C-alpha cells in the first residue's frame, strides 16, 4: 500500500494545487483514478500572517507542529508543506516532529541540478527571497542564484499576498512577473524558481522568459514517488 501523505497547509491556493497534483498524477503511478491516501490540515492563514508580521518564527514553527501532530494522528506517514516561506521555521520543529518531512527547496534544487541548470533566479515572497531557504539547498548542489532587486522583490511580494493568495489572477501580474524574470535572465540566470506555491497558477514555461521550476508540483511529485517507495526517503533534516 502507498504511504499516507500529510499536507501541512498554509495558504489555500498553494495547498489546493498541491493536493490536486497528488490526486491527478497519482494515476500515472497507481492506475486509473488511484492516488495515495492524503490528509490536509491548515490553521487560519491569519495566524501565520500574524506571526510573520512580527518576525515570530517560533510561532510559525508551533503552528506547523500543531498541524503535523494532527496529521500524524490521522495516519500520515510523512509530511509535506506546500509553502516555501514558512520552511524557514522548519529547523525549529524538526526535533519535535512526529513524522519526517520532504523539504520543498531540497526537491527543487535536486531537479535543477538534474536538468543541468547552473544559475537560478529566485521569486517568491520578500521573506523567502531574502532568506536562506533556497540558498542553503542550492549551494549543496553547487548551484548559483540571483535575487531580484529590492523594488522587484516588493512588487512580487505585493502580488503574492494581495492577489495570488486570495485567488485573484490578473494579466498585469503576469506582465510584472515576466519583466522581473526577464531581468533575472539578463543577469545570467538559466532558469527561475517559482518559489511561492501560488506563482505556478499564473506562470509556466509557456509564458516565462526562462524555464520554470514549479515548486508546488515538484514537491507533490516527489511526495508521490516517496509514497510508492520510488523516491528518496523523507528526511527529518532540512539541509
């Protein structure tokens, strides 16, 4: 039997895309209509936003741990979190987690290396792009990265939090991302990390100036392989 996947959710759109990917692509591994058992838990997004606003990463970790404990009681064998930003709190809860985790940036870094990319542009919330979640993982594969400049980071952050997270998708947002990614391309990047789980809802290889690394779907696919015993074993360590 495939292992039971637990989703530690944060924002609705990203968690929903991850869940849909698990269910839709499970059939490729298990047969028509089949997918591993999946459980999803998320507290109110407002609780996470309040912690992030006051730079309370321990508070973020406590919310993630509460979800992890509920999912473990529901029978989950391992955990994934389709939210890049809050992975910054993962090291704060590792020792107390009742189940192992797959790390989203580790999955993306492995995919980038496998596809032969060398220098990645980072997109996501300001907290993610300015943090160490991706640099730590990319460095382990010998990959370089480029952050958008401060103005572009703020513009993308506003789009993510004010539009994509609430489920608002506008052509102007696509144009903004295309411009930012174009500047990353000019800075020598050969691919771009879609490092917010909502970004793949508006950006993809068809409209991006650079090849995209879709963190949401890559995490879901890694979880599917893990669940059927074909992927790398889930790791308790985020490094």
